[in-house]
C-alpha cells in the first residue's frame, strides 16, 4: 500500500505450498498424507508513526507441516481431513525474532507434535457468487494441547461480467506462540530494566480486490 508521507508498505506477502496424497479406503473415505510449507518472500514491519520494527522475513518464521490421517470427501465441494499424527517444524532464522514466534533465542527450529483438522469448501452460493473457505486447527501434544492454533481463510468472489471479478477475503490466525507487544511495561528483576509485556492475540486481515482477466487465443472448453 502507498501513502505520500510514509512511502510504500507491504500489505500481503505469502508463500504457501500444499501437497496431498490419498488412497481410497471406502466410499467417501481416503487415507491421506499431507505436506505444507508457509513463509513470506520479503521482510514485514510493524509501524508506529514514522518508526518501523521488523517482525518477519523469509524463513522467519517458516512453517513446515507433515500429517497422516483420514480424509472425508462427500463431493467436489467439501472435504475434511483429521490427522491424529501431525508434525510442525517452526523455523526462525533471525535470532532477534525467535522468541516472538515461540522458539528459544539460541534455537533456529522448534518441533510441534499433535493432532490436526483441515477442512475446505468451494461452492457456488448463487449465480456468479462463489465462496472458498479453508480452515486448519492444530493441537500440540507437547505444549498446552488445550490451546488450539487456528488458521481460517474465507473468500467471497462475484463475477461482474466476462472480464471483471470482485472479491473479499478475510484471514484469521490465532497461535499463542506468536507474541505481540502491548502498551504495558513490567520491571524485570534479572535485567534490572522495564520491559514491554508480550502476549498472543487474534490476527485478522481483510482484503478487497477487483480483478480483470482476458484470455488471448482460441481454446476449447
């Protein structure tokens, strides 16, 4: 995004690679193996007036997930996968950002082992209006399994005409390992200094888009 007095600021930047393998067990049920990698290309910053503080970069954090489970797919529109065995590798290459994402200050990587539920929906609600929804829930057996990690992406897209499409997308994330600074300070007896209190919070992003698409050449559907 751009504003005259502050220049350019990054609004969205994602790497999301997803791979899924399935073997049919019975009607509508499949044994599945999933692999997912998430990170971002360029550094992200938290702004306070004219000041900025780096909060992310490539592989800081980076998330690598492998899971085994059962996939339920009653049709083309919906699927749900429950994995009683799922592993997350949380990578933070920048030492200054490791504690923010739950890693020890001197450790680049941290393992999470738990259960995972993934659900996806892609369906036309009415003519020209389509909904796409992706939900991932993860419980870490090794660290506070009652604190569920949530990643929910919801997108509504409406086809205006042959070339134009409008869309609204929201992304909700909650992970109690990801810490944000607050307005409160406490005295740290070990360091002898006041330090800003860090705590988890819900992250919510909303994006409105207007797309133009034109196909060159002749093709058959």
